[in-house]
């Protein structure tokens, strides 16, 4: 079909033409694009290389900037012709799909480690870094090669990759760790590049945690980062601390003031890192103080960070079944306080904890009911949909443990107030059930009180005129019994119980 | 490895999108939208790092730089160093600047293939290939020479714009 392809070749639109065309076509972009795709479909089938490559170029552009899916136009292996292969880069992707290929090319790759060309070395070390992170044990035999590079190379890109490799290898072989820790500390002391400093810190904090002097050196360098004005270095300093935190909490505590100060930083990421660090510092002895500080920050923060803080407090405090809480009265009142923070969206979690604690800790029930009562009487809270679940818990708790309530009538009024119509029906159900429980409790209390009152009255009367009332009592009783026996009050009274005398 | 290199303008339009993982077009669009959503809410004097795991999955970090009307973004995993990646953005922009003389957004729009040649010179298959802008420019100029040479062989210009420029 010679003539159509000649026409196509002569008048083929280049990529520049497409781009200019698209920028002119503001409103009819999609029709323009469909037309272009039709042209590409034809052009890509030609045998002429120039036409085909331009078509491919246009297609690549449309795919990446205008999200045109390539799969419908894929005509198979014609694409391979145009892909530039850079040997090492391609080899890595191959290894990902076919791990056996790694064994075949292994020798060549290892030879490349000896290369003096820093670019080839950089690429090869990069490949080994990826491979070692997935299967470190297989690359342990190459440790001497990497050690040579660690002590000899001056190229920071190469050194960073080698550090990452050792971070993966060192935990497997303590003797290796012992040999490598000194050169790493050397780099940490001498290097001018912040990226190298950070990588050394990270390597030590991850895989050389038993080497006290190395860890101390890393901690010194972290503090230097924290004191910098550059927000990137500050962020990385905090990140370094959080890597150290699990095994070396002392380093975090040493920098406590900076960490807490960073809660106020403009950068959300710095704030989040410091929040994680603050939670890492929490223990039984300081949980009250830290929660106080955090709740104050939450009140001053925007919606997102406020809820991050509240979420952190809730999850840390309930860990291992409330391991760090010794004073549950305080914690329950804290939960109530958190519910009242305007931005609070943690109603569901607070609900779970209120009920959970109520069931587990008998002694806290009076405080729980007091807190629940306060939450229920506040009509403003009913308008906040994020708090509805928490109100459901408050209602349940107050109904279940109503015997601890100081003012059940006020509680009942709160459960029945008109604004409860704002609640979803599942929660109103809980309110109604609790209202019944409270009502029942009130009625029982009333009856008992009445019984007690009548008991008290009869106590008073019976003490003074015991015989009179007994005559009266006995006078009544024989009337009910068999009258044929004859009426003898004195005798018959002795055989009857005297209910109102003691 | 590097998962993605993105250049998005301050209106949210992508100027360069390179993903080093196989992703559907819909997924790519979704990722772009999420990244833009996060970046446009960042102030100017904060750090260049952004939490990326909620967008790109576990073991993902994101570094970005704001130049004039463009955001340059690199997404990477734990095999790369954060400050080195920040440096790489710098290398990319410097190379563009040398190639296009005070590069602007329009240069990026109209020079799609050269842009990609430059990027491929720096990062290939998710691995860092070259970190010196001089070397990259040398390589890109070689490619342009080859392209120009193959174009000049034809007697009749194959493209409409080539025809008109005659």
C-alpha cells in the first residue's frame, strides 16, 4: 500500500505540531486527541523508521501528559527497537523479575566492583544495595569488597550505598560489625557532607546499637542537626532520634526540650515527628504531666494536628490494657476533657475506652458516672456528630452504674432532653434504655425510702405503746379467722405475729 | 530505588510524569492528584520532605522543591538517602537551566523529548545513573547531534512544521 504511506510520511505531524495544536484547542481537546490517536495507529504500522519513531514519540507524550492508555495501541515487539538500554540499570529490573539471572550475571557484576570508573561503580553498588536489602545473607561473602570501598572511596554517592549495604549485613555477622564500626565512625567525624552524616547516623542507630561510643557520637551529631535553623536538618535530626528511641531512649530524653519545642513548629512533618518522640518518652511516672502538656498544645492547634495529638494519647494510654495508667479517676476525667475540645473527632475511640474501663475497673465507676453526667447535660455536645458515639458510651455508663450517681433526676432529664432528637436512632436507643434504668432505679429508691420511713414511724410508735398496738393488731386478726372458737383477745393474740412490733 | 519523578505546575497540571513501577493510567492520575493536593498546602519556608506512605504505600518517602511555577518531586524508598535525593533535584534543574538558558515552564512544555532525554541521563530504571550536570549535557548533546544527522538525510521534510519552515 505505497500511496497512503507516502501521503502519511509527507504530512506526518511532529510532536511539536501536536503540542502546539493542543494548546490552541482549548474546548475541543478530546476530539483533537482522538484524531491524533487515529493517525498514530496508522503511522505506527509503517516500515519507515522515521515515521514510526515520531509516532512513538507522540504516543509517549500523550500517555504521560494526557493519560492516554497505551495498551490498546501496543503492537508488540516493535517498541523494543527504540528503547535505549543502559546495561546496569536494565540488569537490575531483570533481576527483580528473574532472580536466577542474578546468579548468571553475578561474576560480571562483582568484577565491576573493581572498576575505577566512579559512574560504573556507583551503578553497580546501587544494584547490590537493592539486592542486599531483599536477601542480605547471599551478599555476605562480598563484605570484603564493600569494606575496601568503604575505607577507600571518596565518592559520597558510592559511600552512602555501601553504608546501606552494611546496615543490612552487620546484624547477620557480629565479627563484621566489629570491623566496620570504626571506619563508619571515622566518616561520621570527618565528612563535610550532611547526607553522609545522616546516613552514618542512620546506619549506627539501626544496626550498630550495641556499640556505645558509636551511638554516643551519633547522638552528638543528631543534636547538631536539631540545633540548625534549616528545617530539613531539623526534620532529619528528629527522624534520627526516632530511629534511636527503641534502644536508646536516653538520647531522646537528653533532647526533650527541643522535641517539645518542635511541637510548635510551622512544618506539619516536624510536628508529627516530635509527637511520636514525645509518646516514646511516656512512662508511668510522667504520663500525667505529658498529657497535660499535649492537651494544651491540642487546644492551640489546627484540626489535623489536634486530632493527631488526641489519637496518640488515646492509643498510647490504652496499650497493653492501660499498662501505664495508675490513676484511673484522672484518666477518665481526661477523657471527658478531651471530648470537650472543639476540634475533637475521636468520639468512637473515647467511647470504646469509657466502656472498657467501666467494665474492668470497679473503683472508677463513681468517677465515670460523674464524667458521663457532665457530658450528658451539655446540650452543645449533641450538635457535634463526631461526639455522638462518645455520648452513647456516657449514656450507657450512667444507666448501668446509676447507683453511683449523685443526682439521678437531673441525669434522667438530661437523657430525655429535646435536643437528643439530633442523635442517630441507634444512639437514641441507648439513651432510652438508660433512661429506663435510671427511672427504675429512682422508683426503687423511692419505694425503699418509703419502706424505711414507715419502718421508722412504726419504730417510734411501737416503742411507746407496744401493748395497745398489739391489742389492736390482735383485735383485727381473729376477725379473719374462725369465729366459732370464740373471741378471746388475750389468748389469740399470742398465737399471731405482730407485724408492726419488733 | 526511585519510584517516580514528577514535575507539576502550581495549577496542578503535570509537565513531566515518570513512574518506575508499572501502574495503570488511572492509578497514575490518582497519585498525581494526591501529591498535588499535599504540595499546594505547604508553606514556603518549611522542610522539603513530605509523608508519602499514605499515597505511595509502605517504604515511600517524598522530597520536593518549588521553583517559580513548578514543583519538582522525587518519590523513593529506603535504598536512597533523603538529602542526596534533594541534591538530585538540584542537579536536574541545573542541567535544564544549562540546556535551555534560564529554563521556564514553557521550555518544558515544548521540549518534551529533550526533557526526557535529560531525565533518562540522570535516572534510568529507578537507579541514579549520573550526578554531574556537565556529563549529562554532554550525553544529551550527543543524542541531539544524532537526531539532527538522521533528519538531514531526507530531502523532503517529513513534518508539516519542517515543510513550513522551508
